[in-house]
C-alpha cells in the first residue's frame, strides 16, 4: 500500500540527519573562522558548519543554510549552494513536514541559479531531490522528469549510491502509477549500485519496498521470502527504523488477509523497534494510529483508548501526508467501535474527503465501506446503499487493476528482469514461473538445440559427401587426363612412324634408285613435321597473335571439311597474358573438334566480342544437338570436363544450350 511505502521512502530524505552530533568546541572553532575570513575561504567554513549542525538542538540550521547559500552564490561557488539547497529541502520535508516550502526552495534555485552549477554530482543530487519532492507531493510525472534528469548527470560520476537512489525513486514513482513491472525493474536495478557503494541500508530499504510490492499484489509467498531476507539484514545492522517498517508493513498485509489478532503481535514489535530509533517522532504517530485501528476492529475498546491517548500526545500526529491519513482513520474507527455513530459519521466524511483530495483509491474504497456501515446503523438505508454501490464499484476497479498487474508481472517481469538480475547479481533465488512455463521453456530450448544439432549433422554430412564427390571427380579427371595424354603420345608416335618415318625411308630408297623424286619427298616430310608441330603448339599464335590464329583455324576448317564455318571476331590480342592465350586457343579448337566429330552439322559460326574487362565467345552449330541435363555421358566426357577446367583457369564460365535436332550454342565468358 502506498502509505507504508511512503514512510519507507522518506528515509532517503531523513538519512541526511544520520550523523554524529557535533561538539560545542568544533562549532565554536568554525564560527571563529567564519568571522575572521572572507571570500572563498569563508565559503569553505560556512559549508563545513552548515553541514554538521543538522541535528544540533537550539541551533538555527535554516538561517545558517540561507547565509551559506547566498554567500556561496556571491563567490561564484554555485556547487556549494546547490548542496545546501538540497539539505534545506530535506529539512523542510522531513523536520518541518512542509512540502510547499520545500517546493518553493527547489523551484527558486532551478529558475535562477541551476545553470551556474557545473559539478555533475551536485546536479544529480539537486534533481534527485526534486524527484523525491514531487513524489511526496503525488505529482508523479514531474517526479519522473527530475529523476531522469538526475540520472543523466549521475552516470557522468562514480557515485553508485546516487544512481541506486535514482533507480529506487523511479521504481517508487512507477509503483504509484500502477506500473508494477516497471517498478520492479527499476527497484532491482538499484541493488547492484547499492552493493557497489556498500550501501547496506539502501539495500534493506529496496528489499523492504519489494516485500510490500509483492504483498499488496497478492504474492504472499514471495513477500514472505523477501521479508525473511530483509529481516536478517536489518537485525544484523541493528537498524531499528527499518525493523519497525518491516513489522508494520506485515501488519498491513495481515489486515488485508483478515488475520486481525496476529496483526496486533507485529504492531507491538513495530512500537518496540521505533522506540529505539532516532526517527521515532516521525513514525511513531503512524504506528500508534495503526494500533488504535487494530484494537478498535477487535472491539478491544479499553486498549484502543489507551493507544489513542498516546497518539494524542504525539507532536506530529497531524503532520502532512500519510500521518494525517492514519490519524483520521484511527479517529473514525475508534468512534465507531465505541458506538458513537454520529461522531463516526463526521470523522468518516472527513477521512473520505481527505482521501479524495489526495486521489488515493484504496483509501476511498475503505472510506466508502465505512460510511455504508455507519449509515446502515443509523437507519439511513438510502445513503448506505449509495456508499455501498460506490464501494463495490471501486473494489471491482481496484481488483481488475490488480489482476492486470499480476498478469503483466507473471508474463513479463519474471520471464525477463528477474532472470536478468539473477545473472547480473548471481544471487537472486526468486523464481515465480509456474511448472508448465518451465517445462515449456525447457522443451523449446532442447527442441531448438536438437534442431541445431540435426542441422549441423546434415550440413557436415553433405559437406563430407560434397568433398568426397569432388575428390572422386578430380581423381576421374586425372585418370582421363593421363589416358588422353597417352592417346596423344600414341597418335604422335603413329604420325611420326607412319608419316615422317615412312617418308624418310622413301627418301633413303629414292636417293639410290630414283634421285629425282627425293626433293618432293623431302618437301612432304617437312610439311608433315610442320603439321605435327602446329598440333603441339600453334606457331601462328606466336607469330601472328591470338585473333589471327583463330581466324586461321576457321580458314583451315573451311578448306578441309564439308562444314561451312563463318566468323565475327573482334581483335583480342594482348587482352590475356601470353601464357593464357594458348588456353583460349585450345578451348576454341576443342569446340570445333567436337562440332566435326559429333554434331553432324552443315554450318557453324563463332562470334568473339571484347568488352572493357571481359571477352564473350559464342560458338553455334545447326547439328543434331543433345539433352545436356539428361545425357550423363556427355556431362562426364573428358572433352567437356577439359573445356570446363580450361575456362575455370581463365576465371570465366561456360554454358551449353542444346536441344535434340536443334543444334548447340556454347557461350564462354572470360574475364581479364
């Protein structure tokens, strides 16, 4: 509930009082230095004295703070001034309970002097104080605005404590805006920063708030776990104020759950702890009011009146904020328990108007229910029904909001932020996912891993198969290459034996038998040797260049075959390095050989076009053609593989477009 949480969160403002009371000698020494110095040195002594007299009885802190702020501004030390402006705000919020005065102090400095502050730490603390100021005034949009500004400055510093307090402040704002998920996220973000700064009290504070957050939204088991942890920490630190708050918050939960007698036990513990706290004058009135309400609801009138008398003696029983709310509720509850129904009606209306003014729906719900009961006892059924209907409407609305928050909490918060904070902090033991969600997540995880593993296995298998296939093809190509080399050697041997060898034998015989025939035989032998030489390495390529060498092939084919060859060849001399020209020449030669051997064509054509960085060769015939994809033997033939290997060496690609009885088109693209 907001009332319990506000009393906790005010500790941030009250914590500035938690210092040792200065000695009289120290104060007198600083006062002497202030009187006998000037300029920025005097600012130093004013700063020191103002800082230590927060809690000095009989010392006018506020007037000294004003003097320090004004003199610091005169000496262009706005950073010092900003520090004491924040302290004045906390003084009026905590010690005086005057939120309006604190607001005036904040706005005046922001309007006229904040631009002179350069220290990021001072800027951060100033805006953080503004966030707390507007949180306490229930102006949550403004509070969030200043907390965001504070964070922008704080992240430029190493002040982990300040960053933690900012996230905690944002968490409280979100909580009171009904944004449970965002609240929990920011509260948990604060814990690592408090740990880094050694702020154990701040960690206790955050965990205490988290306990109330769980409790109010019905997460009682989770609240119990958090409460157990925070109680151990608070007892270890002997922090009586926190212990009183933990017990009081639990009493609020027990009231909600209808455990009224058990509630009194924890209110007793609350009062025992607050008596040992230096802040009891701020919190004891709330706790006494809570005890009056508890005793009255149990119809223990004498006990309720005893605590009421104690409450009436408290100086701050009507302090602004939740202290007043508890006081008014105690007053109406006690009057009703005593049977003073007309007084109870007056006090109930007063309580209702106050809750309406501060727009606290939980309080309005409680007030509507109380007024319905009182009007029923007084016999005014009409007004009783009106308030009963109002109560039911508010109850339905609040219940619906709580259900929505619970759903959001389970679906988002515990699936993300609680898991993330567990990783970051390596210590969170909370897990609110139900068993089905855990099983589902595990199945998804293992299913995903299984699919990934299957993919890896398939990919590895296919890669191995591809490598094996590639190796087999390479081995087959090597075998084919050796076979072709052997065939070429046999052919070369046969040509030398049958041609040149036989001619030389005829020349030998003719020299003795018919010398006149010898010159003719010598010429024929020379021509045969030249033919063999051209087949081994075309002399035209060296002598005339690549373009003319290809044109000569076309001319020779037209002379020696019945196929009509035509050409359109652009000059491609020097486009390729000399050592690569022979490969392109052999590619063209192999294509022509295939046309002569296999196509049955009557006409063929070669086009060679040169572009800036590539050469495109197309060779087309009107022969029988073939289905390249279906004819596996064609794909595996050494001729085609040889063509593909040579084209690949030239960093190019080759494609075949062929249909049965419609000829073949070969396209070769080779890059420079």
